[in-house]
C-alpha cells in the first residue's frame, strides 16, 4: 500500500488544490481530517511550502473482514 500524506495549517487540512482561470493556485481547507486531500510526498511538500503548513503521514490500514481502507 502506498504512503499518503496530508497538509495541515494550524487546525485546518488541505481539502482541495487547484488553479483558477488565470492560473493562480487556490487551496480549500477543512477542519475534518477525514475530508483532507491525500497527496504523494512531493506534492504535499510543495503545497506545505507554498502555504506555510506542515506535512503529516497518514497511516492507512486495510480492514480484513470488509476490504475497505480506513483512517487510523
């Protein structure tokens, strides 16, 4: 299973990363960890540097009896 990372700024997590019509980056934030956008390390590091946040590794664990991936 691949590693997943989230970017946190204070008590908010990055929910969406994108560019507007003029090419300017925008970031939507959420206070709920489950709604955070899971990124690979390089994208998470780049996003954290641009907004002044920190990168956190998310531990993903597969539930054996249901086959779903859950946050731990």
